[in-house]
């Protein structure tokens, strides 16, 4: 494999890698385009681009919702053309990161899943670090973490994990994969399905739209917040809720972005389903 000389940063990453069998190889592309993904198997060194990492992460998140992932779903999630998706999936299949058959969808291989969880771990550690240490609000951190996750060394990852106390969840309640690829797979009901008269606590919130997070903050709702379900409005699925001493109406659309656990079923008096 022909290539370029490594700069100091790349050289340090290279020498720190556990893939000693490959130290006789050189990299074909500069570090700012491709970086070591610390993968070595079958005698081959695989380098993942930032784009490739985003594809693996996107496939994992869609795959977690069940079954193989279609190219159209992946195209919509990543905001790229179907032709671009097909081209990248073929590359990832060549690198044994995914199982891909045209028109039949794509699924991660075991190695592809390992790499997806690695980048998700770094993303969510960065999100928590931005909130806990740098005092960002939970609606500001997603895009920042998207950039930072691709430039995080293993040493920095370990240090941030230790500083944060080896956390299990990010600021939105999503599980942080462990260093060996384990992640909480607990499923929770949605606030939209909460029963009138119950009290629930927020355990997870979708981070796809910062406006959702901003609005929830205005309502005083965050991870761990107890919510009393005073009334369900049957004709549109909205909820009348109490958060502390304040009462709010929550639309069904918003409530579908919030996952909860029931802490007191039927605990409130006078609650009802309204029409």
C-alpha cells in the first residue's frame, strides 16, 4: 500500500494502536480526512472516514428500531441522496462493516456494530461533558458532540469517562455504551401513553430537535422530573399535566418524544379522561 508520511499526531495514534501486525503499512490519506479506527482483522487495516462513522451510527440507531435498514430510511436520516447511500454501503460492505444486498436493506456486522457503539459512546460522553463541565444546556450539545466525536482519542475518551464518574446515561437519558460495547437496552413507555391519574418520571427525551428540548425546559421538564397526569383529552390525545405547582397542556406530538416510568399509578384524585 503506497501512502504519505504520518504527522506527529497520526504517528502517536499509530504507535499507540494495538494493531502491531500492521506497523509496516503506511496510510494512503492524510489524518484530517481519514483517521485510524483501530480495527485489524484478516491481516487488513481498515480506516473509517467521518462519513463512514456517521453511516454506521445511523444504521445502528435505525436498526435498533427493528430489522434491516432500507436505503431510503438511511438517506432520509443522513440527509444524502440514495445514490450516495448505495455507494457508501458498498464500501462498508467491502470492509465487512455491513451486510448489504441491493433492494434488500442493510444490517451491521458484529465489527460494524462494535464501531457504531464506539462512536455513539464518544458522542454521548461529549454531550455529558459539555453539560456537566462546560455548562451547556441540553439543547445545545448535539451538534457540538457530532463534531467532537470524530476527533476523540482513546486516551481522551478514558479520561473524560473517569472525570464524569463512568456514567451510564447522557443528558437526554440515552444509554452510554461501556468501553467493551455494552449498552442499556431498557425500553420505556411514552408520556403519550400515560394513564390519567398516574404520576410518571421522565427517563429519556428525544434529542433529534433542539426546539423540543427548549420547550420542555420552559415547562420545567427534564430527566427525572415527576409529572402528574391530571387529564387525557381523548379527541386529540393531549394531556393536562402538573409539573410542580404549575399546570400545562402537552400535545400528543410532544408527548411522543418523552419516555417515562410510572411512579404512582392512579395516585391522583379527581383525574379523568376528558372529551
